[in-house]
């Protein structure tokens, strides 16, 4: 006799939810208080079709040229808005405090692995730990964290420039490659637009308390348009379009600089200290000794001169350790708490935290902090 795993009522509910085109497998698992794997197995066992999966396959039919055409259309819309109306991103009032007697420093926010367009179901518990609603709460928490540390340092320092090191994978992509999960909520074109709007408003709020903001836009491996990330130029990656849109939006704001590198790595100096920015996906392996060895090789390949700090994302956890007497490596966290992919492939629980630190003439890494993006969700 065949064993029945689910009763008729539960199977009927699964069928009804699976026919809803607005629900993903992850959302169905949450509604039925079970795991994503259980939903996937049951659908196959009872021959139930997941409508959303078919729609996701249709999304991947978008061509690169169609996405570029949409981005160009959006750029033109920004130009027309700037020309015809009072652009809210141009004239932003600086409300910060400045005292010529205080020491002047800069601040750096690492910003990576936001994965716009993704839903995550935590391993073991089956809890939904990431979706659009959670992402927007985390954006607010990041800004609150910046404001809290500004208030903390304001009595002692002038903070002149706020640097945002965008280290990649801030979109998810809708082209499912090996190792990529299929819980995608919107097309890559919409992911680009959403991320662009999130970053625009984030920069706008920062300009109220910092005299100057610099955003550096590094592309990650989820930005790729082919299944082999090394086969294309960085300028062909989808995340590069976010930089183009930001450059257009803030081109008339003299307090904002948008840097959109044409390579997978970027070097800059802040107050005499040298920094290397790259996503980190060229590093093979997830063990700390593997990361340390690979980063040393990256640093030697890019330039022979030593770096004070090398920053990467990609590994979804926060690490800080020296790789030479002079050089410190910062591995940034992500926005996804208990990322299922990181648990399965890297055998670790991901960290929804982002690094923040100060830069002075004497120190390239002063007052290193980890902003917990879920600090009010516990």
C-alpha cells in the first residue's frame, strides 16, 4: 500500500496556493508552516504545478539589449525631471555641525550583498528572513545606524566625506545559474530600478548630515549576464547600470560624487591611505585561510604597492583580520539573515551586518563598527 504523506485537505491547500501566481514556494512554505524543501517535495510527489516557477522562466527571456534600452529610457526621464522641475536630489540642505577647532575625519560604509529581488527561507527553521519588506526595514536601520554614530563622533570630530564602498551583489538577477536560488520576486530590470531608488534616497538622507558623499559602484557575480562571470567586462554587468543611473541623478549635485569603475577592482586613497575594493567572487573556497591567501594574491596582481585595507563582500559574513603587518582585510556581511545558500554551500550562518569605520590622517581603520541591520527585529 502506498504511504500517504499529506492528508487530502493539506494537499488541496497546497494546490490552491501553488496556483496563485503571486506566491513563491518560499511564501507557500511560510503560509503552511513548513520548510521550502517540504513544499518542493510535496509538489513533485503529488504532481502539483508551481505557477510562479513558470513565470520566473519567462522573466529570463529578457535580452541584455532590452534591459539597456529600459535603463536608457530611465536616464532620459531623470534628465527631463532635472530640466523641467525642482529636482529633490539636487539642492539638499546640509544640517550637520562643523567646528574648525575639531579634528576632521572621513567615514566609510561598506555596502554589499543586498540582493534586491530575493526571498530567503532560513535553513532548519523555515522562517522567511528576507523579502522586500524586510529589506526596506534594514535600509532604515542602516541609516539610523549611520545617524547614531554621527551623533557619537560629532562632539570630537568633523566628519567631512561619507564614502560608500558598494562592493557588489546588491541585485539578485533573474537568470538562474548554478548555485543561485530561484526565489526571485521581480525581473533584473526592476531590481536595477529598485536598488537605484534605494541608493538615491539613502544618499539624499546622508547629505543632510554630511558635507559630501562619495559612492563607488563595484559589480558582483550576481550582476553577470552569462553563466561564466569571467567571460565579460565589468561594464556589461547589470549592476554597472545602477552606477550610470546614479551618475545621471546626482550630476548636478556638487556635494555628491558617483564613481562607476570599468573593472572588477578599484583603488583609491583617503587621507593618504590606500584601499582596494572588489567583490571577492574570484576567491575560491570559504575557509578563512583560503580567503586570506587569495586576497594576498589579488593585492599582488592588482598593484605591487601595499594596501592599508582590502575590502570584499560575497561571503555573507563579517570578518576582520590582518594579512600583512600593514594590510587589513575586511570581509563585509550581507543583508540576509540565515541565508539558505550560504548555509548549504559555505556551511555557515550569514550575518545581516555591514561594516562602518572612520579614516583619519593617522589611521586607515579607526573606530570599526558593525551595523546590525536587524537590531529592532529581534
